[in-house]
């Protein structure tokens, strides 16, 4: 990715609160600038802290997709604006689904590389922020960028 050019497609912010059972006891603070501070020293590893999707059922969820549509076979990267305590104790997963909503593949993105390729048969995808033993996260947003070689 050193010689690659990045084209920013979208800036994704926190959105609605995730109601995962593992987040009970979490102190969540929304700041006026759109950032979020999440503190829970008992947060288990591999817990989905927040999830964003490229498709949504408006009738049942009353929300629109948080992620833009992407092209199959192309490479993308995430550029998160977040800090964790301890350092590097959060990661992202990207799940790809086909037109029947069956899981095609899943990629785990660990710091500092947050790059993934959308499978050609992928119709939609979701990105999840997950705990890797973190006690606190300050999350502003992440940029979703297309990687263009050249």
C-alpha cells in the first residue's frame, strides 16, 4: 500500500448504540463533535462493540445503510480515527454476504493494516469494531477508502 493512492469514499461515524449484552455496564459518552468515549474495564475480548452495514431493512430497523456500496474484486482500506487503552486492543472484522444473505467470507483487520478486498460475488458487507482486551475506546470515525495502485 506504500505506492497506492487512496480515494476516500465515505467517513463513517458511530451511529446508533449497539445493544449487545456484553456492553452492559459500559459508560458511553457522546461528545458534541460526534466522537464517542466508551469505558468498560470488564469488556470481554472478541465482543462486537459496534457494527455498520451496507444493507438494511428500513421497515424493521428504521434506519438506512451506514456503509456505501462497493465494487467486487476491488481493494479497500479503513483509516480509523480512534484510540484504545491499552494501545492496539481493538480490531475490525469485515463480513461479506451474497444475494441470499449467506456469509461468503470474513476478514479480520488488525492494526496497523486495515485493508480488505471485496469478493466478486459479494452483494453486501458489514464492518464491526471488536474488542481485543480493551478497557476504553475513544472513537471519532473511520474513513473508507478505495486503494488504487499506481
